[in-house]
DNA sequence: ATTATGACACAGA
DNA sequence: GTCTGTGCCATAA
C-alpha cells in the first residue's frame, strides 16, 4: 500500500511484473517511469529485495547496456542468461543480443 | 545524524 | 568506441 516506505519498491515490482514475455527493460527506464529517472540505482536495490518475491521476473531487467549485471545476485539452478534464453532471447557474453530490439518500455504500452 | 554502499546512468576526455 | 569520474536517491550500519 502507500504510506509505507516500501512504496518505492512496490512501484518497481509493479513495473517488472508487467514486462511481457521475451522482453527486457533497463533500470533507468523503470526509474524514469516511476518519475525517479536518477534513481536507477534504487531500482537495482529494490531488485535485491525482489529475491523474496517469486512473481518478479528480475531476469528481464538489465542495465541500459543490456548487460546482465544482476546475474551474480541471481540464486538458483537457472542463471539469468538461461532464463532469458529460455524466453527466446539471445545472450552473448552476458549481454542481451539485439537488446534495443527487445527493450520494452512501460510507457510504450503494449 | 553521518558515512558508506549499490542488480545504474550520463558526461567528459 | 572505451575508460574515468561524478551524480543520484534510498537503505544499512
């Protein structure tokens, strides 16, 4: 709900949850969508807390360069790249191939 | 209250 | 095109 300091996180989770299949987005885009374009780092910080939530496809969130920066934070048998490749994406050297082609913008609707 | 850190982004060289 | 430095806001200690 609101009033809670975790409201920022909820907003981030809300965006990430809306990322469609086979699509990825960057922290900066999410931050900008939340109105905190300069708080891209907070988005990443929120993602760390997301590990407790299972419905958050954090593997679809990468940095503006399409690099799987959060891969190290991922825990489990499936690594971030594996999950993305499972969605039809191509991962090369821990980076999303054709990143600009798979970037999804929340403001771009669907 | 202050300092340090962080799954980033941008500007400058 | 790559590398370096700075900013930015929120959380943790």
